[in-house]
C-alpha cells in the first residue's frame, strides 16, 4: 500500500497549478497561497536523490519565497529520507495513515444520523470553508480562495460533503481528492466545536468514502489527528496501514 499511496501523492501533486519535476521529486505549487500545506513536494517511488537533486528542489521553493517541505511514505522511497536529513531537513510530523476498502465500509445506520449533503451554491462552499477554519482552530482563515478550492475539488472528480447546522450554515464537512492510482485521499474532516459528538465526522467520512468507491476507487486513505478521530474512522471501516513522513527545511537550518 505504501507504493500505491506514494504513487497517488505524485499524481495528485501533478494536478497543481504549477508543477516542478526534478531529480526524482515532484513539487506542486498554488500561486494563490503561501500555505505550506498546499505548496510541497514528494518523491517518486524508489527515488534515490543526490545532494545536487535536493539542492535543486530547495531552490525551487526558495525562489518562490516558500518553505521547503515534503510529504511522503518513506517505505516507498527508502533513500530519500537520509538524503533530505543530510541537507538539514527536520521532522515536522510523522503520521499513521488509515485505509478503507469497499468490503470494510460501514455506513451509519442510526435513524438519528446527520443528513449529509453536497454543496451546490457559493454560499454553501463558503460556509463549509468557514466551518473547517473554525474546526481546525484557525490554522487557516476562511477565504474566497478556500471556498474556490473546495468547488474545484468537486468539479475535478473529487467529492465534497457537509452537514447543515440546525440554525443554518455548516456544522462540519470534508473533501476527498479525485481518485488516482486506484486510490483517493480523504482530508480535512472537521466539525465546528459546538456540534461535536453528534456523528457528523463519521457520517461525512462514510459518505465521501462511498462516493469514491462508486467512482471506481479500490481504496480510500486518510490521516488522523488524535485517538478520538482514529476511533471515528475505524468505526467507518478504516484500518492502520502505513506511515507518512513530513520534513521541512527552515531558514535557520543549514542549506545544502
């Protein structure tokens, strides 16, 4: 599964507005934001970069005023982590990823399960973007660009789903990338604090996962942020499968 997830990461970055490929790396950039979560690189499976390859990758970030950053499954490219660490990259995070396959998907069956919807209007996309910004504690601010990215995900073959708040607006939601390499990444599952504990995350996750299976994906994968969210995903049918590594090169660290 590591190779499949890594191949997906490459294919997904190649969908970005600006793509730079060099020395066994693919970097995807979005000129509309300087967020490191939307501007990063990943290696090709099996890549064996040299110091010069890493230097060229760093230069591609520096010339855009961006933080050099990579996300990848280290088992799919064992030579990459040592090369990056030799250049001064440090660990930002290490995450376990979970995988769901069609035979394991468990849809919520309670009569009180939240009603999951697909956004269709600008107001609904904006409400979802705002809800996710609140759910993630202000890591990013709600914006017209964020709402537009959600709409592009839906239009490009991915899926976006949300649950309405009782008084209007959005209580929570998430999105899933278009499938590639037989799999898809479900990300950004978030519920506004006032509506947590009502089954929203499980309902949205199940709906998005089912939508990807209906489009031919053989698996869907995601990363979790804590044991509470992990239990939610496992109830839907997700199981631990591998590890993803996040490395960054900050200005105070030595350059290659």
